[in-house]
């Protein structure tokens, strides 16, 4: 007697051929372990405290000196800082400002879920690349929609988001109040 083989609908269960929930979770665990032990990039995220910030009555916007921030949250991820650039303000012989390029921060969605936090445009990121000086960046793109194929494992489901932040000077953030 031969055993009956169970029919598998490959179209209905196509994700199971390449990625299951267990294998997805295993990949996330390996990646997060690698980041926390080998790479060890961490940023401090300063969320704007909307309640304590002084706002403009008409538009609800705050000047940099009137912003208040919540206690920073340490977040692990992968940091990439773009090439430095030099800008001239005023005419050709005006002030010259040298600064880093944009900061791109890649973070696991699971990390954000565990810490019950997310990035918003206008938040401040503190990152100390060489251990000598903290630099500050303002979130420009908070990557609210993560449903993209490139941000998935085996086209199963997304597992990370990529934040883009622009360099700002310390006096723009007024974070000395928190330190």
C-alpha cells in the first residue's frame, strides 16, 4: 500500500516555500544580535515634547529656542554618514560652513516596537561617530511607509525602516537643557 500524499496548493502557500514566520523571526534575531555585538551603532533619539514647547498660535510651529524635548531614547541600528559638504552663506566671500553629510539610520521595526517609539519629522538624532564629539541631525524623512520589497526578507514582510536626517548645529537643538 502506498501512502496518500497531501495536496499542497503552491499558489495559496507560496510564502511558506521561501519564508515562514519562524524563519523570518530567526533572521530578525540573527540580524539584531549582529548589530548589538559586532556593529554596535547607537543613536539617541530626542522626541519633541509638543505639550511643553511654545508654539505659534497660527500654525502651531515652534522656533528652535522654544522647543522642548522628551528624555532621549537609545536605539540600535546601522548608521551611514554621507560625505561632508561645504556651504557658503551670503556672497562668494561670505561665511563658510563645513559639516557632515546626511545621516542615514537603518533600524529594525522590532526594536521600535519593543521601545514603543517611532521617528517623526523634526525629531533630533544625536550620534557620536568617533567618541570625541556628538553631532546632531534633524529627521527629514521618517519613512512612515515601510511596505517595500527591498525592506523585506524573501518578499515575506518588511523588517526595517530607513531614516534620513540632516545635520544641524548644537545651538539649533538647545539640548543643553537636558544634559
